[in-house]
C-alpha cells in the first residue's frame, strides 16, 4: 500500500466540516463552520449555496494548514453531504438562481397532496422506493421552476443545472468542469428509478423538470473529476468517495453485511439497514435507497427517517431559553428520576416514520402544575429515542430481521443518558463509535479504496475504533409504560 492522506468534506444541515485522515484511519486535523439557517415563512427552510461553498473552500485550506500538509500529500478529496437539499444554478454564471431548498422544508406539501389526489403516489413509490413527500428533491425543483421568474424559460433553453449539495460543490470545486452526482444522492430525488438505476423519463415529465438539468450519475468510488487550480490553492486533487451522509455513516460503521443497522443522530435522524444487492419493497413509512455504489455494482438499504431529533434540544435551548449550554442540559436531565409523564413531540416540520404526517405540529404533552423546565429538557432528549424506536420496530417488522445491535453515530451519541435510554427503549445493545464523524469516515473509506490507500472492506474493518457499548437495563414494564405514553402523545398531534 502507498502512504498518503484523504481530505474529507462533510456538508451537513447545520454546517460544514473538513478533516484529514491517515492510513491508520486516524483523524489528524479537522475544522468546521456553521452556516445561516433561513426561515422565510413558517415551515420553509433555506440555505445560501454560496455561503456553503465559501465555507467549504475556507475549511479545506484551514485543515491543510492545521495539518501542515501540502496538497501533494493528499491522495483524494472525499465528499459527503446532506441529502435531498436542492440547488439550481445558472450554467453560464455558476450562480444560484435561488437559495438551496432544504430537506426539512415543507413548502411543497400542498403540491404533494395534489399529486396524491391524482393517484400518482403508487407510481412514484414503485419507481423510486420513496414516498411522495416534500422531504425529497423533485417537488423542490418544480417549486423553483414555477415560482422564480425566468428560471423555467432558462431551463427549457438548457441554461439551468440542478443537483443535490454534492453536485453543487463538485461543480464549483472543478471550476464548472463536472456536473455529476452519485447513486446514493440520486436515489433521494424522486427522479431516479431505483430498479433501472437511471433517471426516469416519466418522473421527469411528471414533475415538470428537464433532463438537461440533471447531473450524470456515478458510482461512489468513481473519479468524479479534479479540483480546479483556481479553487484549492492550485491543487488538482481527484474527487472520489462521494456519498450521501446517511449512507456514508452506514459504510463508515462497517455495516457491510445484510441485516446490520446504524442510526445517525443529527438535526434529524436516519436509521438504515443493509439489505444487500437485491431491491426490496417496504411499507409503513420505510423507504428503500441505494446504500452505495462501488466497483460497478450497487447495494441497497431500507431507511426510517426522523425529521427532528437533535434539533428538538436545540429548539428548547435557542427558542425557549431553558438552558445556556448542553452540559447544563445534561445536569438538568440527570436531576430527575423520570419524565413524570411529560413528552415533547418535535413535529416542527411534520413527523416522519411511521406516521409521515407533514401537517402534524409540535407539542409538549402531559405537563402538570408541578412540571418544571427540567422535564421539558428531558422530554426533548427522550423524544429522539422514542422516534428511533418507532423506526427500528417498523424496520424489524418489514424486513423480518431483528438486529442484535444498533451502531450509532453523530454528535448526540456523546450523551450517555440518551444512549442508555435508547438501549433501554430498544431492548437491544447500542454501540457508539469512538468518533462522531462516521459520515465523513464512510466517504474517506470509499475514497481510500478508490485510490489504493486500502485494498478491501476487510482491511477497513480493522480500522474500526473501540466503542462505548450500552446494554438494556430497564425492566419491560417500565419500558412498555413509557412507550405507551409516547404513542398516546403522538396521537394528539396527528392530523
């Protein structure tokens, strides 16, 4: 094996991170920046694509400087990204025609309902493995075409390009030379036929989109192109290891065998099970996506999507002002013996699996005269565990496989209270990773395999670090009572 380093760019909902990983799988440098969240109307969420790109450029330079490495020491640039969030930009100027519409945004709820009234939900699900929901990309693209002056006319003339955040960053980093995405991101758009593994002409027409706008689809371990000399301090780095963040975490967690499950905790949460090389139809709010594409073939995963998990606690902090920092929140939670019947249902943008109710709205349920702010903070944290139990119970039912453990990642997994409560609710082992950046590590592993830094998945497994393991410690009576309380609380917000 040749020595070298992989440079990783992780563009997430809340911010952008970069890191450098060595041949031993160790992170030797990292940097991060948050970007502005724009909420122009209730239920609408946008990001500024130019802010994201400028942050990415700065962080790539910063992390190289921090590691005291020159670009020639880097074997490849890997990219992982928030999925479904969509950008449209002018092919000639390279400028966005509108802000990026974020996966959380619900502005196209009415549009989706109209498509459902026309009986199109089954067609969309059979072709894409997804649900006809504002969460996914296609209706966001249509909204921009329909509502931003002059954009549809330019798109008809072949002057507009679109893509998820990976496509936008690749376009910019290659100086406009490459317009491409990978199979995992394509499979989240509602425009990709998961059976034929191509853009679907019927769906493109259905959503009023133009095929000329769409990126070329590549395997995650393909060489997508090279960074432009004008974009990264003159370096021409190969871009590879491109993968959506949740699938990146599945790969980063070494969930290479059928039936292995990971849960990524972030703004929202993604719970994924590897189902191997055969596509499987699922119901009850689960979706099927491409897990990754490598070495000329794809594997599949079924996924449960939670719209709001870590963001619930952030809302309690920022909007209600119930605590100043997350260490304080931990102390507040540990000061209580139980939730005393208080539940927070974080349906700020509707509810995901298994409800998929875009009109549900958030509520705090079960408060009494004796309830305190500590109960609300605890309810916010516990809401994540309940939602992930919703997802894994549904997944077990649909796949017919009960996982022996759940591998978890993301910032909230550093919270020992949440992880123990999660193990108690699931009644199975929860294995936390030593590092939180598993989405980044998945893209790094794919890039390293692509350029020969590592030779096989077996070698990747040897790089996995020791982890914290949480085993169930709650009696079944308490578990069942708490979960019944959660289900009853959820019923009160469903529309």
